[in-house]
C-alpha cells in the first residue's frame, strides 16, 4: 500500500510539473483584443521612440514558442529587442484567428507561423518576416535574427544616419 501511495504521489508531482511547463509556454492569448493591443503597443512605441514587433502565431505552434524562448534566452537578441521594439504576440488559432486584424496588416499569415511584422511608431507596416528564413537546423540562428532585427530598428531607418 505504501508503494502505491508513493507511486501516486510521484505521478501527481509529474502531472503538476507538466501543467506548470505548459502554462509557461502560453504566450498567446486567444481572448485578447488584438486591435486594441496593437494600438496600445503603437502608442507605447511612439512615446519610447521604438518600433513594434508583432509575433503572430499560436500556443499550438512549436516554432512560435521556440522563437519566443530563443529571443528571451539569448541576451544579445533580447537586448536589441528591449532597446528598439515593443513586442506583442498576436494570436492565430482555431479559437481566434484575428482575421480582421490580419487583413488590416496585409495578410501576413501567408508566410506561415510564426510570422513577424514590423510596424513603425505610427502603426505603419514596414516589413513582413517569414521566420523560416531565420532558422538553422532545429532552432533559430542568432546571426540571422540579429541581422533582421537590426535592419528594422528606428535608427536603421533614420535617413539622417545616411546623409554623411
């Protein structure tokens, strides 16, 4: 009987751990108001002199979760993001495809998921990025991701930086 109780206890701990890990991988909110959230991100970017990086995907997408974790766990990528972008995760799932928002952005879902959209501080779409071009093997390539992010920063698009 003692062994059955110990086995039951171990199974409960494993189930709780798995549930906690699953909860931490939920970066997309199907119930979020994407239109309102984008407007807030644009306002925040405008006041901070940044651009907006929309990561469109879903909790169902392993590459979406992988990209988010890659960015957070890589200090140089995270640093470029923090300095230059307001990052927003926009949900695309069976619960909420956000089709009207995606239509207003020019249908970025055509590139697959995750798809990255760069907006300026006024909400104008600057660039779509198919994240597949940022991959290397079974993960993302630091050099490719950094090049992409640096090419779309406010500083990179400032004409004054090229007039000298």
